[in-house]
C-alpha cells in the first residue's frame, strides 16, 4: 500500500508596477507591467489633465491563503496620481498558509500620490500580512487610508480565529516620518479590550504626510466625527496628520475620511476634492 501523498497547494503570485510622469500640464501613466492576476484599467481624467486616476484590479475577487501580491507605484517629479479599487478587497479564510499584499510607493519631488482603496474585509480564519511603504522626496505629498473590517459583520461573523499583521511606514529619504506595526489575533483580548478595538469590528487609519497644516485645518479635522456609534481622534506630528476611527461599518469610516480629505486636499494639492467615479457604480 502506497503512503498517502501530501498535496501542497500554492497560492497566486502576482505583481504590478506603475509609473506616473508629468508631461506639461498633464499627469500620465507612463509605464505599466504586471504578472499574475493584477492589472490596472486605462488612465482616467475625471477632474482634468493634472490628476491621473488609476483603478487597480484583482480579477480573482479576493486573496486566498498563500497568495502573494506585490504592487510598486512610482509617481515622478511634479505628477499627481490617485489610485483606488473598484470594490472591497476580501481576504479569505486559510487553513494556515499566510497571504500577503505589499504596496511600495515612491513619490518624486513636488509630486502627489493619493492611495484611496476601498475597505479590506478579513474573513474569520484569514492569515494575512498587509504592508504599505511610502517614500517621499522633497516637496512630495502622500495621502491615503486603510479601512480594516474584522469578519463579515453583515452576516454576524466575528474574527474569532486567524491573524492579521499590518505594517505602515512613511519615510523621506532615509528619515522615518511615521511608522507603525500591529498584529490582530483572532479571538484575542485586543478585540474587546477598551485599550484595543473595544468591540468595534472596523478599525481605520488615515494618513497625510509631506506638508504641515495650520491650526484652523487641524481644528476642522478634529471637529469631524464618524456617523453612529464610534470612537475617533486626529493627531498632527510635524508634516504628518493621522486620523483614526473605530466604527460599526466601513461606510461610516469612509465617509468620515472623505470629509477630512475634502478639507485637506486643496491645502496639499491646490485642487478641490473629487470622489472617484468608480465608487458610485
């Protein structure tokens, strides 16, 4: 009798590389390459030539155990790029293999990059690593957010098993501007602790880095609050502004961040805020 064969299933490996350039008064998607199930639609200009919008696509519709995604974004001198996703990113349950997504953004002199993906939904028993690294040159600005949903709350699911590892790093050259590491264990004490997530299923972070804001702008941001049952706060540290919220729904977190983004964008980019059209489809 033959011994039972052990089958090891490997996840998808995928990569996407994008480069944006300033050509006259127009920001363009100058280069793109990819492998595996990652792609980007054509460049869009819903607010004129200055800001190039790009929609990142992951055709499988979710990230399964063992999947490894790497995204590299280069926004060159003077360009302005806004990147988003057409829907929530789903991180599926895993038997133990860790899935990962790494996003590396390089922003050139006097350039702007806005990283505004829709929410991450981590299914119970997901094993995930989600990392974002941003490097700014002189005069560059980054604005982005991460909305983390623990479990499929619409169906009553809680994140009772699995693990999520998060890493956010913003630098200017070799100098750190903001960095944080976090781990959420399924069923762990952090989920319900009053000094942790306090029982809220949605934890969200907004970061704007590269330019200091005045006291009036900071006071406006601090006066905003998410809808419904929530906890929130805003901090300013030199050229970094961080807003956080704990809420019951991803929609409440996104609407809260949009209010802050709409107020700050004219200050860091000299253009009014315009919500990506794909969010309305």
